[in-house]
């Protein structure tokens, strides 16, 4: 069984389209959260994720959009939340609000969380990967850091597919992964997309300039 794994789309429709166009035929799609936030196309990205039937969990930006607060000390994140609140339909917001914090999929062989299996908002960076993160599942999928990485242990695989819409590992290309559940192999993928189109759309939407500029750097 081949699974397409992605995370942290962050309302970047151009990057999401590039990833889905690049992806080979898969048996299922998994999304480790943060469909919205930062970039200009929250409604369009929610629509695509739903149309493609992605098994999706709630990220911290998703949760903030459907809540009452906002990010403090991060103007880019705060602006993205307000933009999403304005652009999403009530039905789309209800869908976001219905997302769980984690999912067990494929006969409970794959566990999907956003941050950390014990703390939904904790960043779990590559140097913190270890077999202790795994429970009874064969594969643990995480997002949140926007850093693509995976590691295989005797007890299973820990995987972060990286970010579709805002990579932070010094590679501006959109990231995703292919997970083969037959042999627990992982193929990390990167896809070039029209970053300048997103930069221009960020400006038109009135979002912070840095939101677009950082996409050129992959950070």
C-alpha cells in the first residue's frame, strides 16, 4: 500500500497543486495538519484537501483559526489567521473545527499527529527523533517543524514529510513523502513551484511582506 504523506500546506495553493501534480498514483493521502495560515489561499486549500479525501488532523494554525485567540509576537502568523478567518466559509470553518488532534489509520499501523505524540504543540526536530516516540504503531507521522526527515528503527518509522507551503529546511521546494506500508520504506520528495507567484499574491492580499519573501529562502 502506497501512501502520499504531506503536512503544513499553510494556504499555499500553488505549492499544493505542484505537489499533487508531481505525486504518483497512491492508495491514500495523509495530511499532518496546518492546512491554513500564513499564505493567501486558505479556502482553496481546504477545498482541495477535502476533495482529495485526505486523512487530515488539526494543526495549531487550524485550531487558532477556529478559536478565539491569535498568535502573540508573530505578526506573520497572526495576519495569516485573520486572513483565513475572513476567507473561509462557515462550512469550511466547521470542517476545520471537526478535525481531531491525531488519527490512527490503516488498521492502526500509522499514527498521525502534528507536533509530538504527547504534546500537540511541541516541535519535534530531527535530532529528537527516536524509537521512544513510537507506540504500537508501525509509523509515526508528524509535522509542525516544516523540516523533512525520517528515521527507521527496529520498532518502526518516524516521519516528517516536511512542509508543502512553507519549508524551513533551507530548501524552498515544496516537500512531501511517499510511504510504502508493505516494506515501511519512505521516499522523501521535493518539488519546485512558482514561488514568485505566491510572493505577488501575498502582497495583493495585504499579508506581511516577509511571509512571501521567506519562501524564496526555504526558511
